[in-house]
């Protein structure tokens, strides 16, 4: 279809926000339209893959996108050239490819891409239009079809054995398995007791502490209180002599700029953002924010990346900013470059501000609180990554007690803050030791033996799960957030505070699939499949061969598993509650949204009702209902009155079955940074609080 060169050039992007930002930089002679994401995809109503015809996908126009596609077709007819400016990754390339075919474009060099939405980047991209990269498209198609094959073949098996409406995902199932395995480790963990001994010393009027490190030259191991007290009695008879004093400087280098994974981890740990929330806000910052006189500009570079690399221009801008605002001493001799991980594709730069001169405080008034917090995190991490290291002076003092015991005291002091001046990190306070020399005899004061217990591995949080998925090679930057939101929405995992806790349903699904489809739930197998998808992108493997290599062994196991699973009966947990329709006991079943109660007389009686986790605590508002555990649509647990909707009392914190000793109000469990887990009165005017540990003693 030949185009009239005198007409405007049509540029197609995914979102209206991105279209608005780009329009500003293009000016006259260009029109920008948004496709609103994918317009072509596999159908939802059927498999949509012709397996017998070499896995040919049967694409259709997505329901509701027909009007958008028709509008774009009219725009193409009224335009000169057409440029496809979707995101610079596999998904963006696939959107452009589908648009290219659906709009019947005939010019080869229609694809433009940019790592940031700035005037310079876009003008450069306009000069470097290229053909659609079919390798990127094929990698996206392979992932899409693999996920469809697994989901559409496995899900019906779950319907027959667990519950109608459940679904299995290729990568999501592995993520649930990782969480379930950690939970089993915690359940099977046997804690061990151990003791430490700290001694308080005085020297020249100054007090400091040292910890027992070795006994008879061997690493410290005190198993019980009797051993600890015996050592303390022995120490009281000993003379404490300073054996060695060592002073050294230690450098602490800054961390590299953010990748998608490290941004999600840091935002979770520092800002308490979910992975989905982080990506949603980052997308806004990338696509463009109106910041006053400059208008709408993209504030950060592309957000789906596994690279810590930055451009020479960005590095030069950062060095210039550091020199002008902090001084030469904060600038390394050469720009910092960070090594890439083995699995990194390194296709895009790290996540960084598009202009280092846009200090977060300068644009704060134009941003929402969440946008500001995330931009501030990205800006500071980027600037810090190009700065000089922090320098600590470390003083280590070894103290000998008699013939057997060696104590150690460590002091540290920042002598040059380096990159810490910009990161806003909460550094520990300097630990200053008194002026001590080898041979000094110290006066011992308080002896403090303390009991400890070994701790099981912690449950996964979104941050630690993303870190593990990346380390294991499961998923890619664009998939971490969807993986987590999917396993929560399907009811396989719940969030308790920040912790990801597998549900009974999650265990059932993982155990079933692990038994009959070990490859689908195997971490190494899934990681190898990710590598093969990367090979497709690099042009080193044929995408349909990858599908065939996976599908035919999988299909063979499918038939075998179907026969075996027909004979498997999943145990149901019987409750004391009776069915109000037929009088039989109600049993606990597991569905998409977690537990529910069903009549044990099914199929003769199909009565079901919600499974309520009762707290035994009366509602403080209506005084009639009981507080029960509920879940939001996103899987977050909260507590509400059983009389809802007549009473709408809710609390995010778990109620405690004891009244406040001060005002008789409701007490709830809360986490206090300084005190750990506490019982706290919900009445803010009362403010009563007590530690859980002290309460349980």
C-alpha cells in the first residue's frame, strides 16, 4: 500500500500517556495514536494453536479492540509513512508485528525504538527506523504458546480433581512450588539452643562491650545455660589483657543502578510497594509526567531490563552533577562500570533518570507521593552508583581472658561518607572504642550470658521471591510482577503482612502436578526453557522446534496422568458444621478463592457456603457480631464483623482475645520496629501497648 509522502507520518504507540509525551517532541508533520496494548492475540474460548499444523497460532482480534484497529486503519489511509514505536522488548516487538500485518503495511523500515522518552532519544530513533525483528517476535510467540499449551492442557485436570475454574501456569506453578518448599522447610525445622556471652569493660573511665569468640582456640559453641554459667564463673576468676589492636580502613562501594528485579526488591523493602505497584508507578514515570514549564516528559529510562549498564552520555551527566554539587573528592577517577550477570540479556540500559539535573525535590510538587518516592529511589541510586566509595575506619581489639578465652570488640567510624551523602541510608551510628593499647589490663564489669535459638529460613516476601526467581533463571524482567499477582489472585498464595504464605490449595496443586508432571514444576527445567527462549531471540533456535521438543513428551505424560488421576481421591476435611439443607456434615473444599464449605452429600446435595475463620473476638463497634478473617480481591488478609453489611467494622491487624487493660478497648497485633510484635489498643487516644513476648511469659 503506497503512502502519500505529503501527508503526516503516523506514529503508533501502546498507551495514551506515551502518545501524549511523544507528540510534544515530534511536533508538526506527525500524528501519534495508541493501540492500547495488544490488539491481536490467541482466542480465550479455545486453545488457538493448530498443533497438527506445526503449532500454527490462530490469532484473532482481541474482543473490544475492533474499534481501535478500525480507527488505526483509517489513520493509515490518511497518513504518509507509518512508524511503530511500541516498547523496546519482546512484547513490544510482537505488538508492532501484529499491527504491521493487521494494518497491511508494506514498507520495511517501520520500527523505531528508544530507551527513554526524551526529545534527543526520539529524534535519534526517527533516523534509525528498522524492520521488525522477527527473532524477538518468535521468542514472544514461543513463550505465549508454551504458556497456553500448559494452561489449557493442565487446567482441566485440576477441574476434575480439585475444583472447576482453577488454572495451571508454566512459570507460576514453579513459583508456588518454591514457596511451598520453603514453607515445608519451616514446618520441619527443629530449633537448636545456643548461648553467647558478652562482657562489659571499663577503661580510662569509658565503658564498652566485647563478645566471647573462641574457647581454647576453637569457634564458640555453648549449648545450654549450665555451660554458659560455668564459663561466666570461670571468667570472673580471669584477668583480661588486650592481646591485639588492629586498625584498618575499609571501603564500601556503591551498588549499581537498578534493574527491574533490584528496583522491585528495593521498593518492597524500603517503600513497602508490591511488585505490581512498583511497575505501575514506574510505567507512569517512564511514559511521561507533566512537570510544569517543561511540559510532559519521560522521567526515567525503560523499566524492563536486566542490565546495570548506562550510556556514556548518562555517565558523563552524572559525573558532571557530582562534581558541581559535591566536589571532586566524591568523583572516582574513571566512570564506574558494573559487571553483568551470566543470565542478563543486556539489551537495555539500567533504570535511571532521563536527566540527572531533575533532582527529586525540584519536581516533587508535580508528582503523586508514590511517584515521588519511587523516582527519588531511582535518582539517588543512579547518582550514588557513579560516586566515590564510603571509607570506614575499623578498630578491632582482641582481649585474652586467662589461657582459654578470647573476646573481641569492634569499633567503626565513617571517615569519608562518599556515596552515602546521596543515598539517604540509615547507617548505624559510629561505635567508638576507648584508647586501648596492647598489654593493657581491663576491668570487667557486667557479665551477660544470653540464650538464643537457631531460626528457620524466613518465608518469602515479594522482594525475596523476585530475587530467587532471578537467581534461578525463572522468568524475565517483564514477568516477575505478573507471576506474583497471578499466584495470589488464583488463591495459591496469600499475603500475611509482607510474607507470602502458600494456601492448602497451593500445596494440593503443586503436589499433584509435581507427581504427574515433574518437568513442569522443576526449577532447572523451567530455567533451561528460559535459556531456549533467549536462544530464539538471538536467532540460534527455531521457535517451533522448541515448542515441539516440549509438547510431545508433555502430551505423552498428559494421557498417562489423566488415567492415574481419575483413580485419585483427594481427602476432604470434615467439620462439625451441619448442612442446613440435608443435615450431613460440611467438608472443607478448596477453590480459586481459597477454602469454602461444601456438603459431604454431593452430588445429591450441592449446598456450599463461605468458610469463615473465626477469631473469637467480639466486634467493638456493634457488640453483636464476631470478628472473622476475610480477604481482599488481591489476597490481602483483613478482619471484619460477621454482621456485615449491617456493621462495616474492619481492621488490617489481627484482633486479640483480651481487652485493653487501660480502656477495655479492642487489642490487635502490630509490628513495632523497636519492640517487635506488640499488642496495641486500637483506640488512638488510649495508646496502650505491650510486647507479645512479655505478655506470654
